[in-house]
């Protein structure tokens, strides 16, 4: 709690020394850079992708949300909205009715044809 005499910044109306506003993982300064806050911890984009972001149950890549991607959560898993699709016909199921059968996700129509 030292006074900020120069080079400070503000995040959510709180003042920070530039050298104190850092990534919780790699310790790089975040002033003027893109970052994500998770439970009072700050992460640069790279560390968020590698250390914090969940893996998509469909494509296995990290779900960052950086490009406006929505997330679908079901049970204990997460998907990119475009990866949450029917196992049989590949129809996108984000914000649609679906059926889970033997651990696989299906649209409402495909289980009738199994």
C-alpha cells in the first residue's frame, strides 16, 4: 500500500502500481495489455489459455471466449458452442433440445433412428 507517484493504472476503480498489476502465473506486467480476471487473479492471454481455460469436450482445445465464442456446459463438461453437436448427424445443438444416450449427445430426432 505504497503511494502511487507515477506510472499507475486503474482497474475497476482501484489504483495499481504498474509493476504490481501482473499476471498471476508468469508475472508479466498487464498494463495496456489484454488480460482476464478469474477469482481476483489476473492472467495474460497466453497464461489464461494454458493454465485456466477449460478444455472443450468436443475438439479438446481450450475455451477462451476471446473471440466471442459462447460456452455450453452440461454435466461436468464444457464445449465451444460450435462443437456441441449431435453425435450422429452433426447438427449444432447449442440452445436446442438434445438427448444424452450412452454418454453421447444427440439431437431430439437421431435417437429415434438408433
